[in-house]
């Protein structure tokens, strides 16, 4: 594999990591991949586990999250879901599940982080720590919102997720796109690399290839346009740019404009179904 990018964990440890290009799957792979990944999540800076509103960027994250919740549910409804039992894999602090429950979905979530699970439970959301704890085995919808890139043993994890998805169920996967304009612009500072928490860095083609191996097919996609702005904001901060808000707005806007023609948005939602 060819070395493509040398970057670092800008948000927590400042440790260095490399991204290698996997030609067969058209994706980037983080190396080294630490055995103890948990310590890279044990920080107040890892916002999806904290519900923090301490800084301007934290507040913007929470604003974008609230706007996205409605969009996520509506996008699933448009896929013609019949069985409204929903499993959210990597549920964080449970806000998506609360929103789905309000739209009459029967919900359950998986979240390995104990602190995040406690915050979700305080909101009345039931979470388990892993797939093995599930008592129910058939879900009409399984969602992974910016989660797939975090999972070690990728093929094994996908196989396990598929086993608890109904045969006619819908799998929803949202991931960053390393072929987006903002990724090319920010290079090693691109915040969506988020090493080493992100072990894999996908393209549209890599998602198709990885899931085809598991007899699953992409039946639709949807861009996550807000992500271009938020990722650009963090990337400007990592570059040390004090005018980060102004620059991030224009790079995020330009990334979305270019993606109208290239389809290479900063983040993409993929809708997948079984082919067997």
C-alpha cells in the first residue's frame, strides 16, 4: 500500500499517524491502529460523547446536530420503511434515538462508551454496549451515523450487523468522503481524518465494494451538506488560523458547490439493502 497522507491526532493526543491507500478497495487506512483505542475517546474534546456547549465550535456542533436529526429521520422515511424497529449502532448520547422514537420508531441503541450511555439513559434512551447484548435479532432499520469508520475488524463487524438486520431491512451508513474537495484542500489538516479514532477513510466506490462482499447493495445516497462547513471549521482551527470562521464558510460552501457536479460531498449517507 502507498503512503498518501501523514497527519496527527489534532484533537486529543497530538500523536502522529499515516494514511495508506488500499488500491483494491479505494480507501485510506490509518496506521498504526492502536490496540487500546478507548484512551483516544477519553477526553472532553470528543464532543459526541459529552453534549458539550462550552465553546463556539461545540455550540455549532450541537446546532448542526439538531438540524440533522430531523433530516435523518425524514430521509429514512422516504426509503419506504415498513418495519419501524430501529437499531442505532454507535448511538452516542441518544439524541437520534429520541428523535426516531418521537416519529413512532421502536428504538434501541449500541454505544460502547459508558459515559455516553449514562447520558443517554438520563434522557430515557435504552442502550447496550455491544451486539452480543442484543436480545432482539431482527431490525427493520439499522443506522450507523459516522460510526463505520471507527470500527476495528471491519468485515467482522459488518457481518455481525447484517445478522441482526431483517432480510428486507434497510442499513443506513453515513461516513466522511476522502475524495471531497475539502479533504483535498486541507490535506493533513482535514478534520474528518480524525486519527486514530477513524481507522478507515471511505470513498463512494469503497463503500460499494466493501458491502458487495457481504451481499449488500447501495440503493441510494444523500449528501450531508452541513458537514462540509463543520469539518472545514475544525480543519482551519487545526491549521492555527485565527480567522477560521470566515475561511471555513467559504471552503465549506465551495466544497458543496463542486459536489453538485462531482457528487463527492464531504460526508455521504448510503442506503443499503440485501441482495441475497
